C-alpha cells in the first residue's frame, strides 16, 4: 500500500465502506413510526442497566478505578525517567561509578557536574557528583551512556520540594548499603511495566 | 366521594403549624444537603469512583466542609448587574421551594408529649397548610420558582446568564403543560385536589395505587418532574459544557447555595408528589417508612438517570413536550374521562 491512497482527498473515490445506518424516513407516517418505535424500544433502559451494573460491581466486586494516590501508588513503567539513582555493586557494596565522566560529557543541558581523584589504592574515586535538577530535562542520555549501569533513572517521580537541589546529593541518589537487596537492576530501554499484562483490555467497542 | 375526617383529628393550632414549618425548614435543608452527598456518592459509584472519602467517616463531613466553604465565600455582585434583582433571585428559588413544601405531607403527624413545658400536647400536623387545593398550590409554587433562574440570568449582565434564562423560559413553557395535563387524569379519578384525599383513595394496599390505573400519567408526570427540577435529561439551564453555568454563572457563595438548596428541595417535593399521587402515599401503619422509601426511590432514580443518560437540546425538549407528551397527556385525559363516564 503506497502513500497515494492517503494523498487522494477526493472523497468518494477511495475504497471506503459505508456504515449501515438504515433508511431515513421520507413520509410523515414513516417519521411517526420511527418516533413510536424509538419511544417503546426501551433503549434508554439499557443505559440505566449499564450504570447500575457498574455500581453493583464497584460496590460489591471491588471494581473501582480510584487509586487513593498518596496512600497507594500505581507501578510505574521501567522506562519512566524520574530522579536518577546511583547503583552499587552487589558484591562489594561499593558504588559502581568509575568516574569516567561520560555522563557529564553527554549531558545536553550541562547539568551534571563531577570531580574525581585517585584514592590511596590508586583507584579512581568520585569526590563531587551533582545533578542540577533545575536544568535536567530527564532525557536519559546519562543512563544510556553509562558503561557500568551506575547511573540509572529511578522511580522517584514525586519531585515537589522546596529546592530541587535537595534531590541531587550523591549520597541520596546512591542506593543505601543496608538495602542493597532491594536495589533494582535497570531493565533497559523498551522494557514493559511489571503490570503490563493486567493493563491489556479488550477495546470496548461492543454496546 | 367521602370527605376527610377532619372532626376526628386533633385541633390544629398555629403553634403546631409553626413547629411544623420550622421542622420542614430544618429537616429539608439538612436532607437537601445530605442529598448532595448521596448524589456525589451514587454518581461516583456508577462511574466506578469512590466519591468523597477523606473528610470524616465515609466522607460524611464533606457536607460540613462544603457548607463552611459556601458560607464564608465572598458574595460577589457583578458591576453591571441589576443589583436588587440579582440579590433577590436566589431567594425566590429557595423560598418557593420551601413554600411548596408547606402544602405537601412531609412527615406523619404527631403530638408533642405533655411533659415538655410550654409546647406539651401540641398537635403537629402532617401537612403544614392542609389546603383543599394542595396539588394546584404545589405545582403553582414550583412553577413560580422558575422566576428565580429567569430573573437571575437576566439581571447578571452575562451572556451565559442570558442564554440560561432564555432556556429557562423555553423549558418552563414546555413542561408546565405536560405537568398539569398528566396529573389531571388522577385528579379526575380521585375527584379532589387535596393530598389527603389522594392518600385515602389509595389506602387499600398496593393494588389500589393509582400507578396501575394511570401508568401513562405516571410516566408523563415523571418526565415533566425531571424537567421541573432541572434534572439531567433536561438540565438545559445550567449545562456546563454548553452555557458555562447558565443562570448561575455569576453567582458565588451563599447565593449560589440558595439555588442549590432550592433545586434539591424541589427534587424532594417532586418525589413526594409522585409518591403520594401515584404510589399510595404514606400508609398509616408504617410510621412514615413507606413514604420515606418511595421518596428515596424517586430521589435515587434522579441520580441514576443523571449517571446514565445524556441531556437533550432545547429544541428537542420543546419537540418532546409539545409534540409527543402533550398529545399523549390529552389522549390519556380523554380516555380516563370516557372510562369514568361509561
């Protein structure tokens, strides 16, 4: 199928299918019949039945849509780009960042600032690491470029605060040492959300 | 036609009527407020939402929060409005709604026990003003209540208000004919305009209810009642998607609240009329529980319909009322007359 079919704007020459909308009444008697038929057909009661069913299901089958947000939260997609997390190595508990500076280089809004030095073992150590969240556009390049999967986007999307800078302290972004077992590995770009299967529903076309 | 046994009833004093009036005012305003809560809950459930939840248990204190909000809001009168009419219009709606309730049997009658000082042994009647033309009075008062939206819309120097009041006039002219004609057939059968006579006519249990003799009139009255109370299939006056808020666009605070209370009091009035005229009214032995259930059903029906149905255009309303409902009502009256004569 080429583009020609879409570029053809002459309505009526395409292979459109006409919906069967019935015959519209011509004479007065036909119109009267249509009104009488629609009056006694009881289609309106179908609507009443639908909402009543919805109410009964909502009340007794727990089929509510409401998420009481601050108290319960929906799982968010792994692709979601929220406040960054700095991950640790599971074996040693040391942070994964090797101080290569790629994230600082690739950052298109120049919001990552880092400084490194050699520690006593001649291993590169991150002495300064800040992300200016006033400028960060959450593009995700830093997470994509990181060779060690050290900087990833986390799940902290509630970023209302008096100062956005308070999210950017390196120690805060680092996953806590005592909760290393809870550290979530980055699923990668294109990962589906954990409840993706539940979210698949039949398109409600039927009435 | 047997007359109501006025002689057997205790003497109705003005104190009793006054107590009844205060009771109606207090209880119906409270129920109207509670009705908004019920409406929000039921609508929420029908849309698979929760409704008010967090203020008080089950969100019940949401009412109080809303009341405080309404009372403390600034009362704004627009610069170019006709100030006097603008300020009087909500009072018309609220007042006529409650005046209409004066002639309606709201709760069963009772006598204040004699150990209460000052008011002991006072007989409080079921109807504050037991008129022998009760139905006529109530319908007339509810019709007069439409002056509220009409004047409000025209006085507020707002285009949406003007459209809202124009729609009020359209709606008023359309449904009022149907209301009168639909209820005419039951009136012919009973031979009286008094609610007490209607109640005693249907005293013989469910089979003697007028809905079985007058199903068409019942449906017509229900439709007209929805139009009368501006409920959803016919809420042209203030439909948000079309005319912002219609006649209530410029209103804020307690003046808007008065429209609101008036609307809910009207809903209760129409529910009571439908229950008394068609569904047997208040039976003696059930402590007023029967009428309460019936009124609650009609109130719920209004919310139910609001959740389910879209609303009609003004021209569709006129078409429906003048070309469909009025002929049916007239035919119903004629057939009722023929059946009565034969």
